[in-house]
């Protein structure tokens, strides 16, 4: 879907600036009922990035809310699917096709049960770890080779059902750090654009 040859290295894999445009995706569920829940941390990061870009999201025929602009000097499209989490792939794929953005130039921000609260980890490809939004994206895109910015939310306490846990709001102790951590995740997205995935991993995995 991009003008680059398939043999060219992915821009987010260590060749900053090689992509003509990046698609930055935040995963979450639409509506005020879910806005402050753990599953919506991807939306929270995209909202902060939209402030950095200096614009407002608009509805788009892809079934995403989108914002075009520049981030870290790089052309980007910010996208928040208007579908529910487990159907995120269709809108993301439609946006990627509309803007002619390769799967390798998609960066998705999502909550991650398998990381302690606040940990930020970056990777390309791999499994979805039971995350319905990622599973939907991989299926719709026909590839897992997009970059993930994984925001740790930790495992639920005791015997709480993970499906219930991710749809709950952050507790008071977590909210004290949430703004800082969302800011750090947004910085990680910018680092991927600026210096490439490998260099960004060296910074945020240290």
C-alpha cells in the first residue's frame, strides 16, 4: 500500500523518515462509558498526541476518527476506530487503504495485561496475547507486522475476570501516575518516528 519497494526495510524498523506517512492507531471502546477504563489507554495516548499535533479528530468514512498532521516532523494520520475493540481491524484497515499506508508503517498503542502497570514496551509483530483488538487488526490487515506500543496495565487481582478488569477504571493509586505514563507512551511513539524501532526499544526497555 506504500510507494516503497517491498524489499526496502520498514521505516519503523530502524530507518527513520523512510516512510511517506505513518498511521498511528489508538485502541479502545467508543463512548463516555469506557473513556476512563484500562482498555482505553490507547485512546488516551492518541488524545495527547492530537494535542501535540495541534488539531482535532474528525469522523472519516473508514469508521475511524482521524487527524492528519505532523508529529516529530513526520507526516502522520492519527486514528481511533469508532467500532468496539474486538472489531477494530476493519476500520484500521480501511484507514490504511485510504491513506495508502503500509502495514509496516502502522504504530498501534494498546493496553497490555502481561506487563506491570506503567511499563512501556515496543515490538513489531508477534502474537496478540489474547488481545481482541490486536487479533482483529491482524486478521483485517492480513499481517502482524505492525509496531505495537504496549502500555502495561498489570494482571487483575485475585480471581477477577480479565475481561471485567480491563473495562474498569484505573484505581486511585494508578491514577496518580496515569498522566505521566500516558505522556511517556506518547514520547515512545514519537521516538519510533524519530529514531526507528530498535533505537526506541533501547531507550524504553532500559
